[in-house]
């Protein structure tokens, strides 16, 4: 399978704090990579570099063979204009921790907004697409509702449908269940498992170890801006090689 996401020696600092310290990672088409690690280890920043919400200081990010945010000219990189970056972002779905739905739009309108505005597709076509995606996440009957009337789990499932609306090459999930009440976590994870079974390329930052064990092709453990350990769940979760990984897992398992 071809490489879908490739980070090469990515570094990112906020002021004097180096949050990513030379991260290299490859995720193949159709794979699910689950990224674990303590707070402040750089997990969310790593995701945000993949769709250029955070610009990297050095290193490169490629999605489906295309350099993100820059074009090469010889051995120099030149930043792309914003409209080109926006075009690239349409190929990368992003599911945020706090849903980020538009409160003044119905559920259907939330899902249909990006294909309409970014891809200029006809309204009838994108409304039909939104209805199909809402059915897929088990919310067909909520199409005309407003986000405020939904539970947190339902809002997050709408957010997943919205991320799929542009038919992205890869979907990024940034702690998608951490803002939910515990009894609502399962419904979101079920939708994510269904996506994984359908062959969607996914990078998931989460503390849900059970999800990582069941669904991940590769588990990535980060600490202090570095990938400390990476491998299949059976190795990283059950037989971690690094002391930092063992210490983290002893607290969350």
C-alpha cells in the first residue's frame, strides 16, 4: 500500500518551547495510527501540522505524495498562497475535541457547508450527500435539528460526518471523546471503528486504550516532542520496550 501521510524530521516551536523535536512518521493508505502520550507531549500539535493549521519550522509534511503548505524549487521551499493551502486542506478531514459545529446551521447544513463553499457543488447534491453521511453515523433523523438540541456524542458524530463530506484522503481525530460524558464515548468510538473497517486512513490522538488495541494498525507513543516508540498494538501496549512507555501505560491501563 502507498504511503498516505509522511512527516520527515518535523520540528515546531512556540517561542522558546520546542514542541516537536524532529518527528518522522509514515502512515500507509487505509491504516489507522493511534497516537498516545501524556499531556504536553506534542500529539495535538503533530496533528495540526498535518493540515498546516500549525506551520513547521523545519522538516516536511506530505499527504498522498503532495508537499503540504509549500512548493519545492530546487532545494528551497516556498510557502503556498492561502487559497492553495485551503485546497490542500479539503483532502484532510479534521475532527476536533469540542465539535466546532456552527450553532446557527442545522445538522444537515453543517455537514453540507464545506462541499458547498469549498467545492462549489450544487445544493441538492451536497444535501443528498449530507443525508447519506448522517445515515452512516446513525443520525438521519436529526438532519433538521440544531446542534444545541443534541447530546455531546451526537454532536461529535455530526462532526465526523462533516469531516467526511469532502471525501478526504485522511481523517485526523484530536481526542474526539475527551469532552464527552463517559456513557456517550461508545457511540462515537463505534462510528470510528466503522470508518476503520471501511478502509479510511486515520490518525487518532486519544486516551482510549481499548480502541487502540482493537482498531489500530500502529500505535505511536510520544513524550516531550519525540516519538519514543512505535509498532503494532500487541507490541507497544502489551510489551513496551521503553521505560517511558511502560510508565505511561501503568497509569492509564
